[in-house]
C-alpha cells in the first residue's frame, strides 16, 4: 500500500534517481513514479535510456488495464524524465537506485562517482542480486549511506525487496530505506548478514538444486517437478510463505511440526550430496525436456503470458488482501 | 477438469471405496463424489466416520460458495455413504483409496485384508506421504494393483497427487490410476523411483532446511523468510513451477540460465552443511518468532482463513486457466 504522507516526510518533495535504465532500472522507475515521486533516469548508454521510455509506457498500460494504477498511464509517465548525465540525475535527489551492469568494477566506479556528486543526506540503494556491498561500497564518504536493495523482476508487480547493509552502512540508512520501500508499496526483507545469494536466491538455489538432481536421477521429469510446485507446494507458499505454512500444518503449530517432520527432512538432506555440477549433459537433458513443452521460438510469447498472469495475480491480491 | 466420460469408461458405473475416514480420507471422498462417483467410506473407528460426514458437508458448502461445485452440496453428499465394515466398503468397487494410520504394520495388515476381499481388477491407492510401497505392499496377489497416490491436503482444492509404483506394481495399474486421477480433476506427478519423501516433500524439505538455517544464523527472521517466498518467489512458482520460471528468466531459456546461474547455486549448496539438526533450542527460537505473529489460541482461526484463501485461489485458477 503506497503511503503518500510517509513519502512526503521521507523525501521532502525531492525526486529520486534511477541510474542504469535497463529492465531492472525501468521497473524501479515505475515503482517510484507510481507512488507519486518524480524520477530522473540515466544510463551511460543513451540507447538504453531511449528504449526504456516506450517500455515503461507499455508496462503502465498493462498496470492500468489490470486496475493496478488509478491514474492515467500518461500522468505517471509524465513524472519520469530521462536525463543526459549522472550529475543531472542525482542533483537534488533524496534517493538513488542503481541498476548498472552486474560487475564489481562497474559498481565501484559508480560509487566513486556518486561520492563526488550526491548531497550529504542522499541514500543509495543497489539492485545487485549477488555482489555484497563489502565488495564495492566501502571506504567512501557515502559508504554509511549505501546498502543493497535487491528487487525481484519486475518490482512494480512482485513486491519483495531485500535490504542488505554492508558493515559500513549506518543503521539509520537501513531504517530510511525500509520506510521508503514500504511507502512506495514494496515488501521489505532484512538480510542481516552478507551471505552469498542473500535470502531469496539461497531459497531458490536449494529448491532448484534438488529439482535438477531429481531429473538427473530419473525420479521425475521437469514437467512433473513443475506440477508438484505449481499444483501443490506453490499454493500455500504464494500467500503464506514456508514458516506460516508449517505452523498451520500441525495441530500444535511449528514446534509440533518440527518434532514430527524434522527427522524426515534431516534424512532427505543427508541423502543428497552437493558435488553434482549441472554439467553439459544434464543441461542438455533439461533443455530437451523444456523444449518439448515450449519451443525456443515461443519463449517470448510465453513471457508475455507470464507477465499477464503476474498482473492478474497482483490485481487479485490487491482486492483480497488489505496487507497489499 | 473433471471428465465424466472417461470416468464412466474407467469405473464402469462402479463406486470407489475410502478406507480411513480422517481428514485425508474425507478429502478424498469429496474429490470422488464431486466427480459424480458413488463413494463408500469406512473407518475402523466408527467415531471417526461419524465425524467425517458433517466435516464433508461443511467443506462442500464452502466449495459451493466459491463456485467450485455446480451441484447443490446435498446432491454431492448423497453420493457418499458411510459403511460399517471393510468388506462392505470394498464390495464391487473399481478403486480403493486408503488413508489409514501412517504406520507400516497398519498399512500391511490392511493390504493383507484387502488381498482377501477385493475383486481381481480393483486398484488400491495409498495416501502415505512417506512409506514406500516396498515396505508394506509386496508379495501379495494384489501387489501388482497397489501403488502410492499421495495427495496434498485438502485434495479437493490442491490438485497435485504423486503416483509412486512399488517394484511389483504393474505398469497398467499406473496407467489406470493416472487416468482415474486426471478424470476426477487431479494433477498427476509420476515419481519413478521410491525415494524418501517422494518429490513434493523432498522439494519442501530442502527449502525448509535452508529457511531454518538462515534463521539459526541470524541472517533473517521467520517472518522475513516468509515474506521472501510469499511476496517474491511464490508468485511465479504458483502458476509456473521452478523449471518454467527459469526457462523464461534468461534470454536463451533454461540452458542459458543454467550457465549464468549454475555456478552461484553450486557455491550456495557448497556453503551449507547438512549436519545441523533442528534441536530444541532452535525449535524454541522459531516457535517464539511465530508466536509473536500468531498466538497459539489463534492457530485454529488462521487455519480457517487459510482454507478460505485456498478456495479463492482455486476459484481464480479455474476462471483463468482452462488447464484447471
């Protein structure tokens, strides 16, 4: 739920900057503009910025069609302006969301540049999905004001954002980023230590590793693994998450569940080594199974189908759940 | 999608039997009766059978309210009859779904009893979530006609069912059970080997193990892990499953994704040992966190909330997706 009162308090009428205007940056621009903020968007490659504007327009049309924005798409788009330099982008902003290339040297150079440009109370969030702040955001005067704000794509539909401080990030920065993200309608997850993959990709990783191993051993096909989640596990997870699911699945709650099923899960874990790379053979095998269901030529159309479903899912959640 | 033509071909007008009338058995009774089949329900404890009927009635009212059954609840209920003996239950049936106590000796005794009672073409499905057919269904004249048909609770809402043959199960039995389950509207997953936890609980186990470890290490709270799935990962998984999700998440599809992210996921797997039991301390810690969000006294009310959401989810999927 977007909170304009909180937003005004946090930003004091100042705009936000989007640095890196690819798919992720464009998604963030929608999140902030939808909430009523003015957004300045910059990419070192002007071609990317130019492509971002029609992309954002198309996405806003979809959001409007599904009842996910009340304003006309053009009104939201009017709050987003593309600018030509990093200095213009960050001038006078309350917050910078960077979504530049996923490379340590590129992120580091950007931090050095921002160090020379931004106001002393501007906060910087990084969209990186895998590089900890320690690797690129230490030892600068802005370091206390930099943290990871890792979204899921597209952030204007899937609300989760992981906030990960580096050891030099100030507590106040985490608090302000938390308040800002909530005020623009995101669901904040606090990752308290810089573990590889943060929380979201660690959870995805372990499930995918087991899924691939089951296919490798001939226990189940890719399609049957997908069915198991899509027509089974995913139902509860999509509105409760794993802990609430098990808390409700044993008469006495989560502790009762742990005593009943903990030993089985330990045995399952023990039965599985981690020394199985996804080698070329296995990748070819999985690829062949997926292509039976969906040809390479149909990937793009199926992505459009997925995006429509995500919009429907977002619209249904907004109607049913006052939390969203 | 229920297919009455197929059903008639498969069962030839014969009823099905539910043996064990607890929560799982009662759920199965709804699945079969909803599809138009006559159901005979038996439990060794007559008290349990007596409780099952009003429980089924309540569930049918909910299904009707959410548009998930077209008939009046009373019409569906009229196809379910409670009987007093196992012999009555299985007399003349096409299929037996057993959901008795989750103990090898109890399951084995039931198989011996069924061996003396059922017709030579009756098939037996077991609801066990963890005991392989090898442990209780071998060496009998009915063994070629016994397999695991493991549901998610409640099966009349969450459609997935895992079919797991024992080494003695005939291929034809798997084919008939597959056709029957599809005809009554379930989503069939074929588990080709008797691995512990089958597919569904293995996938759940690895995700839960990582979730508990993240809480144990202070990386994230239970509530934040739940948010990561509920407001992030669970969105795509709930209508695509993990393989289709990654197939659409890299420009070149699943093989491209594997090359890009396989090494990260391998490192995440390598970073996690399996030798961390859920000991009393950790269980107490997780329990305390959950109870902050939901008191013990509110568990029951929250379960009712969950069941309403599952009905809404089922209704939404039926409207949107012709597959269901």
